[in-house]
């Protein structure tokens, strides 16, 4: 998954689930600008945030991003 595609995916998943960046920031216990950063650089998300967002968004995207991260790490 290319970076731009991953960025669109993260934002689209949040919007589909009906959350604002402020609401997600509150749920993750981070500042809103951190959520902006995570949407711009999805691979920078800590694993525990992936799990929380996966549950909040109703999406199973942890495997997609982790597989991509591992691929780039070892290839």
C-alpha cells in the first residue's frame, strides 16, 4: 500500500465510522495534532493504537499495515 493510499484509507475509515479527529484524539489520549500526524504517516502508529482504531472504525486493517511495515523492513 502506497503512502497516499494509506493516508486516504486512514481518513476514510475515520469518517465512515463517524468520528472527528478531536474525538479520536480523546479516545487515544493524545493531542489532535497527533491524530493528524498518524493519518499522514500511518506506519508511525503504535500497535496499541492500531488495535483501538481497528475496533473504533470497525475495520480489520492492522494486518494490512503490519504486513507492509514488515515487508519494507526486511526487503
